[in-house]
């Protein structure tokens, strides 16, 4: 199968390319930066430098041109920005029978809107949720410090984790910010894959022990907590997720509070692959009419991400 992967400079790309190649797929990669700037270029069968996704027409035409040249069957986008752009331009790819391996419009309308996500589950007794409001509608009773972030943000951009009233007052574009009650606790993320066709899912939870400033785990502990796995499965089935996503929670007062859903491979998807579950090819299966693999036995253990220099 011929597959185009976008943003090969992102943290999930190395794992995604290698797992697809191991299954015999022909992989074309693209990125906004020159190919010689990325080790992942050497893993691809072919590389193209892409225009910025913010130039939507140029970007979509570029992808369509690459797909035509290489008879591409599927596109796997690796960043939220690209997913947003492709979501708005689905008809262009549908017309060419090119499959976008990402969540459907209904799921993205919730997963890419943190306020909509909060509202979707706020009355659901099975999903502990954090009190959330739009900054422009913030009540006088809001306690400080609180958490503030853009409703459609990504990679912790514009995030205030200990926001004061003075900081919120200084935000210029209040229309795009949500405000949440601050919860103290440990951060857990879950790589989750679900086949909507076969109603089968797999969840691999981990506690993030060390994270970068933009929220990427570098040292984690696999946490096979059945209560968290059941919660994630409930969320996935209620949203009718298809493919692989990553959910984030904060564990506070004995409960897992849903923070976010990232509708793509997480930066740490290789942790799940290291545990023996191929999130990458199972994600692809969800868009090719194939069932996903059974879950693997999880053991509590610490995994560390290692960075090396290459030339």
C-alpha cells in the first residue's frame, strides 16, 4: 500500500514510518523543512518539502499532486494543524478516493474543541470532568489560580497552568480562551485504538513522570489500571472513535479527570509500541476494513525515551 505521512519532523514520525515499512508499505514523507534536516527522511521511500498548512489551498494542492504522482491510497497526518486543514477540505480527497486516516468530522468537532469536549461529558456521571467555561463568560466566583488555554490549542501553546486574574485580564483574544478549575495530581495519558466497524478497542495507559514544556512525555510508567482502561473505552465508544487517538487525564481525589483528546498519534506512541502493541498499523487497519489486533498483557514498568545524534 502507498501511504503519505505528513510532518515527519514530529515526535511520532520515526515510530510510524518504521512500523509501516516493516509491514511492506511504500511510505512517502513530507515536512515543511528540508529533508536533510530530518533523520526520518532516510526512513522514507521518498520525501517532499511541503508548503505551510496555513496556506490551505497551496497545501492541499501539494498533497493531491504527491498522491497523484505516487498513486497514494492513504494519508496519515501527524499534527493537529494539518488535521484541522484536511478536515475542512475532505471533499477534495474524497473526490480522488484518497483516504484520510483520521477521525471523522463529528469526532473532531469535539476532540479539537476543548470547550465542546467539556460540554459533551459535563453531565455524564461516568466521566469525571473539570469545571470549564469560556474566558469571556467567566463567573466572579472563579477560584485562582486556575488553568487557561485556547479552546482549539495544541501542544500546550498559550497554556497558563497557574493563571491569575491579572494574567487573564491581560489576554487580548479572550474569545478563544477557556478557563478551568485547577486540579492537582499526576498526569496520565492513554494511547487508544478502536475499530468503529468491528467495535473492538485497545487502551495502553501510562503515567507521565517527565514531560517537555509542550506536553511530550520523556519518562513514563506503564500503568495497567483497569478502571482507567474501562473509562477510556467508554469515552471511545460514546464518541465512536475510529483509529488511534491519545487521551489525557489528571488523577486527583481518587478520580481520573479527562483533560484532552488528541486525535492523532501521541508524541509518545512509541511507548505503546515498545509494550508490544502496533498502534500504527492497527490505526491503518481501521480505515482499510480490517479488524485490529487483540490487546497485549501490560506490566507496570518505567520506559525512558532516548535521543541520539546522527548525521
